[in-house]
């Protein structure tokens, strides 16, 4: 979030807390998930679930374009 990175194995509760706090600052919040290619899919699902739980309705999964 912002310019911070989170290790969800360690920082899961902190991540959820900060996501909820940041969401309050926006009238129509959205997030972009930019996960490392080695991230396990279940962590992506957890982030999507956490976003949904705090009321974020707009979600984008970022990808890298390789030429």
C-alpha cells in the first residue's frame, strides 16, 4: 500500500489494519494488486478478500508486459 511492501506471512494483521484505515480516506476506494510472480495464489485471494471486507469494490491485478 502506498510505497510500502508487506510480507503477508508476517504482517497480515498490520496489512488489514492499514488497509481499513486507508480506505476511510477515499469516497470510492480502489486497489491495484502488484504481486511478485512468486507469490502464492492464496495470498492474492486473501488480499482480495480483505479488500472486499473493508468495502473496496474496485480491484485491478497489475501485470508486467514482457516484450
